[in-house]
C-alpha cells in the first residue's frame, strides 16, 4: 500500500474540484468502511504493540513507527462493535493525522482507494439515531460504504479541553458579541457542538449547519429575502470535508456570487498538510484554522469583532 500514498499533488487538485479519494477497509465482517486519503499517512501490517497500563480499552497498545510512538486504536471496538479477535499480526493499521495528532486505527483488512465526487457522499439516513458513529455514507460498486465520524471516536477516547483560556475574551468584546451571529458548517455532530460551545463562550449567536450544500442553500434563501450575508453574519466558519459539497467548493461558490463576496470565511478543518494555505488562497477564503484549538478559534472571532466593530 506504500505506493498508494505518493500522489499528493494529484489529490490536492481533486480537493479543489469537490472530489476526494476514499481508502476502503473492513472491520469485523463484510461491511465496507471509508476514510479520506488526505488523513492517511501510511498503511501497514500491524506491528508489535506494547500495552499501556490504565489506558482506554479501545487503545490496544502503542507502536514504534519510524521513530515515533503512536497509539493504536481498535476502530471496531471504538464504534461499538466487538473488538478484533484474530491475531493482531494478521490485521492492518491505518496511520492517520487528525487535528495535528497522529494515531493508528486497527482494522481487519484494507481494500483499495476509490476516486469520488463529494456529491456522491451523503449524510447518514434519517432514523439512524444519535448514537451512531457515521458522518456520511456512499455506494461503491453497488455496495454501501460507511464513513466513520473519526472526530467523535477521538473525542471519546482522548477528549480535549473545550475551555477558552482566561484573557482571550474581555468584557468589551462580550458586550459587542451579543449583537452578532456566526454561521458554522460541519458534518460532524461532535465538531458542531465543540465549535458552538466555543463561540457561545465568546458571546455570539451561532447558526450551525451540516454541510456545504445546506449552507449554500441557506445563504441563497437569505439573498432571496433581500438580506446581505456579510451584514447578517460576523463570519462563516466551515469545515472542509463534508458530504454533498466540501468547504472549498462552498467557498468558491460564495466568492463567485457578487452578493456574497464580502462574507468573511474561515476554513476550519482536521485535515493536515502544507497544501491547505495554497487552497485557501485559491478558493478565496480569508483564513485557515486547524481543529480543534478553542483559544485559536475564539481569538479569530475576537479579532474579527474588534476589526469590524
């Protein structure tokens, strides 16, 4: 699988075209799962693991990989399924980078990479409840592929502080914030809650939507009602990876409409990589921010309030 990870430039171009590549894998059973290749650093046969006393049950151990000590999570167990029972040496590990942290996901087998359009990726069907671990679903070769909400998994296994440090927000900013609204867009329910709580600490009202298509429709409806998005919202904070329409495509669509060109846009993502800054400029976003750093996110909003009010 090593050669699969070599085409970084090609994958960067895909992102700008509302496209992505999914690495397909299996846990226990025949069900196919997918993960965005952008978050994958490498795939390898499960190396020897060292157990960690008092660690979370989902963490099967740590592995030394290329000089780094990386926690290995049983993705089957993390999503409420039975943990992998077979000899670990027969399993695979997908090394990923989320929110600037590196971890490995233990899986039964790795299938292949498929090139897809985000329009082919859909939100989980209604009626799946609140406790599922899906962020999206799609079909490949007439088979259902489930895309796991990794941010939810990581928030449960290794929760990060959502508190904003003292001194980031002052009373004057909070007085101004109560009159302002921020539009946030993210397909992960966990990420939406994290962002909303952070922004509510600043004091602004939050409108939270689930994907780029929904956000663009919302803004168009606002325009049809004679409202101006840059006057209604202090800023829009959008994830990049989303079903139906990714954050890059959403930003480009907004910037192509003269009526929305002044809307301040921050792309907020768990994707890592040097390409992000170039893509931000290419699609016309105002800023880029890695998830999830409450102080940094709050500071962006505070700075925007001070700059505009």
